[in-house]
């Protein structure tokens, strides 16, 4: 090692260093883009001996704190004394920001090299870093490298340990520190061996408090290991772990043992969904009870990363639930902890085997956050590539059965009792108990609670998992219409008809069977596949192929026959199939040729529309008042080499009234629907989870609507009808409570009682079939646009599109706002031939309520019903 490196007491700067630094400071490069190689003296500096570079770095640090000049005389006790003397002088002379930034950038560029610093040099640089006014000027990343390089060749001394402790203390006392600052502080702790047993968690969140309590119960060695592991987890940065981070993390995890780690996260992760107990010092600006502290979020992120390398069904479930909690949107804040949710998605995508794919399928339907949808798509794509199969294939193969012993049923013997877990609907299960004599017991046997607590807990958890997975599988199957997917009949039986979980859906769906020149639609019924007349399709054999049946391919008579069969057999389809709306090309659309105005000029609630886009596989961005232009909402159709666009834009001119506090429009106005041909590059980019980057592709000419395949046209327009039918302000029964002068009231009245959409027409056809079976059928009449209900106090007209109500004799408006989830409850056990039309349930619940209007107890509704006619 050079002898100069042993000089720990004095540092001399050559006479020309001041001139050298002035040349750097006055260089004309743009601020924040300075590079030594582009500077007049850069070549000399970059080719200089490491000792000269070392002295120059130290001179730069002195120059920066001394207002752009070097001291004339060297302090008697070396560089540290020189720096301290400068600090004691108070504020240095002012100089331009660009001059200081140039020198700072040059200094940081040199610090990226391994220079022969002495311990005094390192201490001086740490002191300089901690004295900076702004943390982004402190060069923490460069200081980390300086310390790492020094300790690679030298022992850690108490003096250096103290210097590191001082800098860490300054960082940790900063109330607005970001994740990079916390990461560097954690690294300094590790380098200086400063961790001790102080857990890095911020108290106040239920999971963090529980984690601290659990760790403190362990012996000293385990406490120390957990502290080191959690501290290291707090350094997690970026979208995925680096190799260096992973090596250090897994070394600590091996000391702890994965079983103990899994045991603890099984307790801690579910508690993340609990509201916080207090507000931490570093987050006093956010008072929402579900706001997550940044420090705790980083630690969670690191722990999630550690879950990625081994297949474990229970861990996959924990990560899925944690992701849902992390992506939950908080008013005025946004998603709780995007980085935690993204880490969960990444870990599930990296987890070997198929255990995690089913959880990704759940997240795809449960998470509405647009950016997260892109990550989920990418994770599914990654998992599929790793297994060497298509993404659609892996989603089918990976569906868990949760211990079910038959289609829709799980039976287990616990002692002398038999438990029977039954799937009773797409979102419901029932757990029943039977005594040794076969008689049903209404409640859980006490003996089972006492002696089989673990098995009972597992049964209950299986029921919860089923209730989450079935809707995800329903939505996945519903999306297969446009995929045009076909299966050999034996594969279809294994993955659909006989699958213990998916079979509960598949047996309520109509399928299309093809064998050579023969084909027919059929549904499972009493152990056989039958057609709409109830006749068995006995010709199906191993050469048959199967796909989803779509009503666009059938005659009206066939569709009506299927609807009649479903009602006659009491079959409730998991989604609209026989009752699916059809959108055929209209004369107006033939005239406009390349676009449809069918759903133009509506006013939608933007955030509700955006959530629906995510759920239906459309790419969309929230419209902001500051934006000059927008991309339309898009749906990519790779099987058809097409892209559908729905043109929308924000509406309103008043910030804070027409927008949120962040400038996001509250409402949108709708325009055209168009279709474009896309090439393989764009489709490939979209399939890989690229998200909005696909917006940058060059836009070709729109395709005439007559050239769009009827199946594509009807399914895309059905989505757009759904967006309007759910997100339109016309569906809001309380809109006019704001007064006649409230904006868009004219549109509200036109939509709330206007012509029926295709979805509303289907709703009308459904009611025509259902009403004759009701006990109160004499009180109901269907007209062109309304379900007319004759009560004892008034006669009511419920609009079949919006669900809004007018009262006769003079069309007074009746406002009934259904409580969250109340619509389904109010219809009782009334049979519906399909799931998913919440407006149909709302209309029926309102009709049943008003048919017995003398029994209404809600005072707000009664006051409206009994108020005297205005004329």
C-alpha cells in the first residue's frame, strides 16, 4: 500500500487545486448532467494517480463547505480539524447552485472508484455527508461504497464505528426520510455492526406490534437473528431483489430456519389488513387508519421477497391476501402500499410449481388497480414461460381443489362426526355436521372444537379459499368466449366437468360439441350431456372437441329454448350465457362505417369506470385536468389481431369541483368505439404485461365495422354497455337530491327514464319469464321501459335500465338507495337464471318492497310515498 496512505494526521492540497476546482465549477455542462470526461480538466483527473484523486476528493469536500474556496493554511490536526473549523465558522459564503453541483458531481464520480482513503479520510467524508443541508446532496450511496471498500482491507475500529453511528443517527432522526435513506442507514448499521437487538419496526400498526412482541419472547440468539433479518429486509429497494441482497438475506434466513419464518409470517401477514393503532412520527401527515408506514412497508417487501424461492400453497395464499390488502385504495391517498403489493405479485410469479398461479388468478379479478394488473399479467406470463406452457394453459392446470372429494363437496370424519363442506353457489359454501347415526347436527360439535381444532380451522379456511377462487374461475371462463379456445373432450372433462372445484361452474354452462361433421350445444344434467330439448348427446366420444357456446352462433328459437330449459330445470348460470346480450350491426353504424356512436354522449363516474376497465381486461388511464391529450381505453384481442378503442375524455372546467384534490376528473363523457388491426409486435408487447407502453405504437386506419367478426363486435360492445350501464350517473338514484341546478341533471333525467339498452332489454326478457312464477304476480306489469308495480298506497314505475322509480299519478320521483349488498338479500330465495346482473336484483328487490308498500318502515321512503301530489 502507498506510504501516503499511512499519513492519517495531515492532508496537503497542491497549490493548483483551487484553480482546478474553479475550472470544474465554471464548466458549462447542464446541471445534474455533469461528467468529468466532458470537462476541460477531466482527462487529467481521470488519468491521475489514485493518491492524487484521493486528495482531490478531499479538496472538493472542503471546497464545498468553504463557499467555493480552499483554506490558505492547513489545520494543525489534519482534514477533520480543517472541516470542523470550517463548520464552526457558520454559513459559508454563497455561491451559485450550478457551480456547487458541478464540483459535487465530480466528487461523487471519483468516489465511485476504489481510492486509498485512510481512516481519517473516511471519518472526514462521513462528517461532511452528515453536515449537508439537503440529504440528496449528501452522497449516501457514495459514502456506502467508501466504507465498504475501506473495511474490505481494514478492521473496524471504535472511532469508525462511532462515525457511522453518528451518521445513522442523523438519518434516522430525519422525519421525511425516503426508502433510499433508510436502505443506506441499514447498510451503515451492518457495516458498523450497530444493529444490536433494536428491532427496526415502527410501532402502531397491529402487525408490527405483534411482530415485536413475538420476537421479544425468543431467546437472545433468535432475537439477534430476527433483528438482523428485519433490518436487512428494510433495505429492499427496486422491483426485485439483487443477487447481493438475496445472498445476505438467505444467509440470515438459513440461520433462522424457513419453518420458523413461515410460522411467524402466517401470524403477521394477515394482521397487515387491520387498522393501525396510532400514527407514527414519520407519517403524521397521513391519519388514515389503514395507512402503512414507509419503513414497515419496506420490511414487508423484503420478507415477501424471501417467500419466492420455494413452492408452498399456504405461503402463496398469504401473499395473495397481503397483495389485496396492500392495493386497497385509501381516500385521498391512493393504494395503501403499492410496493408491498408489487412484491407479492413478483414473488408469486417467481414461486416454483403451480401453487401460486391460482392465487395470481384471484388477484387478476380482485385487484382493480391498473398498474397492478400489468404486474399480475407479467407474473402469469413469467410463470407460464418457466413451465414451458401457455399462460391460459397454466391457469387451467393450476386451479386448486382445496381437499374437495367430489364435485362441489368435501367430506371428512373427525372422531365420530362427519363434516360435509358443500359449495352452494359461486360465492357461497355451507359446512354441515352429521352424527354417527347419520342425522344432521345444527352446530359444530363441542368435541370437534376441543379435539380437532386444527382440522376444523383448516376446513373453515378451505371454505374461505373456495369463496375467493370460484369468482376468479367464473371470470376466467367468461373471458374465453373471445379466446375461441377448444379442448379435446378428455382434457375438458378433467379440467372442467369433473374438476372438483371448477365442475360446480362447468355443469351450469352450455358447451358446444363437435365431432367430424356433427355438432350440437349441450349442458350437463343428471349425469349426461343434453341439448335444449333434454335429449342426451350420446354420440360424444374421445374424438369430440369442446368449446364454449355463444348465442351469436344460434337461431333465436334455439336461444329461447335454452332459456326455457334453464328456468324449467332451475339452473342458475354463473354468468350470462343463454341470456347474453347480442349487439348486431345497426344501420347507423353502417353509415358511420368505421366507428360506433351507440354509446356516445353518456356521463360516467370516472373511478368506477376505471375499476370496470381493469376487471374486464381493458387498458385505461385516469384523466387529469393537467393533461393535454389522452389515449382511449383499449382492449387488445390477440387471437384476432385487433385492438378495440372506447373514446372518452374528462368533463368539467373547475378544479376541486369537477376534479378531486389531485386534479383527477370525477366524470367522463363518452364518444366513439373503433377497431384497429395490430401486428404481432404490439400483441406480443401487450401479452408480456407491458401495460401502457403499447399506447406508443403507431395507429393504423380504423377497420370498417362490417369487417369485424360478429363475435368480436358483440363482446366488445357488451363491455362498453356494461361500462355505461354501471358507471353512468343516470344510475345514481340520489343524483337529483343536489337540486335541479346540479350539473348534468338533464342527462340524468334522459338516461334514468330513457330508451333501454341491450342489457336492459335482456333484463326485460328475463322478467317476462320470471314474473308469472311469483306469488304477487298480479301486482306486476311490464311495459316498454318499466316494471309497473301496484301497491296499496301508490302505483310505481321502475325503469328497467337505471332502476329509478316514478310514482303515479303524476310521475313524482321516488328515491330508494339500496344499501351495500342489500339487493341480493332483499330478493330472498327468488330464482334468477344467471348471476352477475346486480341491477336486475335491485329492480326485483324494489318491486317486492313496493308491492307491499303498507309494510314499509323506512321513514324516508314513507314520506316520499305519502306526500301529496303537487298538482
